[in-house]
């Protein structure tokens, strides 16, 4: 019975750690932008997309309508 309790606690800790990492990871950007937005958030999105090979334009903080 002790092994089962320890196993369940370990699984819960792993899940909590994953959720915590996803919530506070610097790699994620909360998308508050919409089409036509501009600014630092747009620059970060453009740069990440360019690094991944999905964006070929200039990283210029602007989204053209």
C-alpha cells in the first residue's frame, strides 16, 4: 500500500511540475495580439516564427493589414 501512495504522490508531483513549467516558462508568449497589432509582443512573435523557419519577413514589430 505504501508503494501505491508513493507512486501516486510522485505522479502528482510530476504533473504539478509540468503545469508550473508551462505556466511560467519564458518560451511561451500569451497571445494578446490580434491582426493589425504592433509593438514588442509582435516583435517577439515574429522573431520566434523566423527562428523556426515560418516567417521570412523583417522582424519590425508591425503586422500589415
